[in-house]
C-alpha cells in the first residue's frame, strides 16, 4: 500500500461533515490526519467512478427535461472524464487506457441504475450539489454538499443522495443514515423547513433507503453532534488524537504513520479552530 507524504498542508478553520464525523468515530487519529494535517491520499477507482457519475447526474439535471435521457447521460461520461484527467493527471495511472473501456461500462451501468429508479424528465430539481455551510444553534460548525434537493409544487422537500457502492445490510446502515440526518438537520437550520423525505439511491443495486425525519429526532441528533464536536475540540486543543484499531485498518492509507503499526505521526500542527472561532476573533 502506498504511503502518503508526511508534509502537512496549510491548516484551515474546521467544520464537521458526515465524512469527518465518521472518521473520528472510526479512529480519532484518522480524523486528525485528514482534517487537521490534511495529508494527501491516493484515490481509489471506486471513488473516481463515483465522482464521474455524480458529475454527469449533476449536469443532466441542469438540462431541459427532454434532454434528460439515458443515452444523453452516457454521452456525457467521456467529456467529464477528460475534464477529470486534465485536472488530475494521476488518473491515467489509476485507470490506464487499457482499462478505460471497462471502467466506463461500469459507469454506464450505474447511470442505467439511476434511470431505472426514476424519470428525471418528470420533475425539475430545486438544487444539485448544494453547498451548505453554517453554525448550528449549539455552536457546531457544519458544512458539506447535498447531491440534490427536490421541492414539490405542494411544498414538500426531498433530500436525495446518490450511492455508487453496495447497499449496506441493516446492521451496517448507520453511517448512511447518519449522513442523511446530518443534511436534514443542516437544511432545517438553514431554511427553517424539515425535509419531508430523505432518499439514498443505491444505483448499483437499483434500490433505495428512505427516511422521514421528525423535529424531535433532529433535535436529538443535533445534541449528539454537539457531544461529538466537544470531543473533537478537546482532542484538538490537547493534541491527543489517539489511534483506534479495527478491521478497517487494513484499508487505511496512513498505516506507515500510525503508532499502532510502528509508525510516527508528523509533528502536530496545532488546533486550527472552527469557523465559529474565526468569526469570534474577527469580531
């Protein structure tokens, strides 16, 4: 497994996202490497495939309804791939030319899965790749991207997330549900409307997970985020992000820097604070 460079990037004010929350719960040291040290990691084929399919779906929902077809979406794959290659030449090593055809076939299959699940010609998305960035009432800074938000003519709101991997079995579905509740909470706090439905679309298996959040549920979830952020801040100010071993260690890019595997972390760059902290300093 290749090792990341140990040169930390410039710190930036922190905010909680579903991915970084999952990192901390999995392993506090993993959170530190990704959120504070911001060490580079090699991309995986699965990640690149997901990025490409998301980009095509994002563009497709911006087209006139009559142009939102499966053949039209497939034709968008190659142009978006070329843009990704131009931005990141290392993708040529990850997906060499000899493997590109099979890679694009797999992406087409994911797009076919999407069109098997809904007809995008029958509605207009309210927003795609919606960037959200705010501070919750309990002081937790949050940010992230919502794949899609739909608003019905009668006012109902649906938050949609595309998944290009496998649908987890129920006992392992917590992370997916966490992500959707996170975005439901942030949407509520930003726009004062609780989404009526949360939908995770698993394109590979043509199946969905639906959630219907309530005010009480989101308030409880907000308290949990407050507790999690307090732990992160405590570790951040003390510099005590401890490693936590699990079966997932075998997939970690940072084994060479982890004390549990005989490695030494880079010098701790210090706690960069949160978006809220920075605002207080500016005021």
